[in-house]
């Protein structure tokens, strides 16, 4: 099993979160990118501010490394127009894949139509530029029934509004890795949560993000059916050593 081809090697901490300077943060992103190139990892997942610099680095290395970025991160409650503007800029800077945080708070408040409109509009923008769209539902903020329902709704919106051959380009993703939970509960992908997502995702692929820190966990996720894994512990995972680092 070539686990590297399932991985999005991830660095999404801001300077404030890491305690590093802006330049030091950029160097961390460049280090992540070089490691991904060297180990034939499928993609890097970074903040929008670094997309242009990383694309330049990849070009200079004649690499096929895919660049993903996050939109509306990490709370997901920014207005749709802001998400569209942020996404358009990321696309202009060369992003290949865009991971949107869906407005799960609007979903929880029953404003389903605005969530649907956001999903359709942002996904249309991605497809207009031949990009991959991923939708983070933040399973740690939802109960199991809500995970199933929101996953199913996204699948239905996708199948209703986009051609079947486009559906493989719309991922449903578990987590940001930044949601604050109580009592030590996991804030990323769990086997239980991923099983629920896979059961309800229809023809859409699923991405597990956060909490996958060992090779065994990654293999189990892949065997369950996920098509991509987001992790800040990619090298540890590939070398089959467990990591105590917090994902993202």
C-alpha cells in the first residue's frame, strides 16, 4: 500500500499559534514542502498566504506535488462572498485544491438553504477553474446523527447540481483539527466518524483529517475507504513511528 499517495502533508498554524515569526513560519512551510517532494507525498495543505511561494518552489524542483489550501478556516462562518473572494485569490496564486470549512453553525441553526447555496457557489468556482473542492464538516462539533445528515445532504446537493463525472472531485472532509473539545475528546477524524461519513457520502470521496498519526491508523482509514488523509505527522506516519504532535 503506497500510503504517501493518500497523504496531504499539512501545516496550518499561524505565527500566533506557533509562536514563530512570519519568516520562520514560511521556512516551516518550505521545509514541509521539500519533505513532501522528497518522499513523493501526494499534496501539501497550507494557508493561502503561502500558496504562490510554494508553487514557485515546486516548479523549481520540477515536482508534481499538489498544493491544497484552506478557505474560511477554521470556523467556517465567514460570509459566502468572503469565501468566494478568498478562494478566487488562492486559485489565482496557483492552488490545486481548496478545502472549504462549511458553515456548520448555520447548519446547526437550521439555516440549511444558506449552507446549500454556499456549497454550490464555491464548488462551481472550483470547477470553473478545474480545481478540486473539499468540504470540511467539523465532525467534533456534531453528533453522529448530524454527521450522517450533513454528509448525506452534501452528497445529495452534489449529485443534484453537478455531472456524475465531477463527483470524484468533491470530497467531504472530517475536520479542521482546530476545534476545541471538552474532556479530552478527539477533535479530528475517528474511525466511528469516518464510517458514518463513508456510509452517507454516496459517490463522493471522503478525507480523514486530524488524529491519524500512525501507519496502522492510516492503513485502517484507507481500508475503510477514505481517499485522502490530512496529517501534520506525515513523515512519522510513513516511517511507522507514532507521533505525539497535535495534528495541524
